[in-house]
C-alpha cells in the first residue's frame, strides 16, 4: 500500500508537467472563435441637417477565423447593436424615447479583420473593416432600412484562460460608420457605437 502511494505521488508532478506542455495549450494558434455581448451607446447623426438618433444599446459580436501565425489572427465578423426607444433630437429639441412606443434602431455590420495577442498577458487588439447598415422597427416590424455603408470596428481587451483553449474576458469596442440612405433627397448618416463587452474565445 505504501509503495502504491509512493508511486502515485511520484507520478503526479510528471502528469501535471505533461498537461502544461501539451501542444496548443494556452497558445493562440489554429482555429479561432469569439463571441461577445455588451452594453453601450449608439449615436447616429444625419450629415447635412441637425437630426440625431441616440440611446443606450445592447450588442452582439461573432468572429470566426484562423491564427496564421501564433498570436496573429485573421477573422470574419458579424456584429449588431440595438437601441430601444432612442432619443431623437431635431434642431434644438430632444424628444425622449417612450417605452410604450416599442421602437428600435438597429446597427448591423459584416466584414473582415485581424487580432493580435500580447502574451503572456493575454491582452488583445483588434480591428475590422465592415459593410454596415441602419434599420428601424416598430413593434417588431421593419419600418425602413438604409443602403450599405463602410465602417471600422476597433477593439481591445483582456482574457483569462479557463481551460487549455478557452478564455473569457472583458473589453471595449468602438464602431464608426458612414451609411447611405438610398435616397439622394435625404441625408446620409454618421454612426458611432461604443460598448463594454464580455467575451468567450476558443483558440
């Protein structure tokens, strides 16, 4: 019995060392998947008249890609932010959103980007070029949408390993977009969205 216990104690450090040295463990290589959800602020301004739509917004991001070299990742991105019952400023007058109105303004984007991790701190910086669009709905029914525009998404964050390949973390996202209305008689929009996000990453 004592001999068995002695062998177990001798093998435990070896097993732990093998687990630590497992290829790919706590390394940003190969397949990459990140999901994020966050809370922030959406600000949309018409470019030629004093018209602003703004409000608190929830957001979701999904990134799928591959680490071409360790710590450097190329990915495709889907992103969306929704402001429920936003405030509307026309001229110098602001009309505050009313929950009974059940109005939502949605900012959606799709594009490609890159991320780089500073190791071993596990801090990342990311950027993506996207095609984006604004739409508005009332009581769940789409009331109108813009044509596609061009935008830029920037991100920074910190993650902590919770397994060999999974990490969770917190970060911040900034999205900037110029969006066309599709009607020459109406104004285009400049869109800014900022958010604090929580992330789960497999890599």
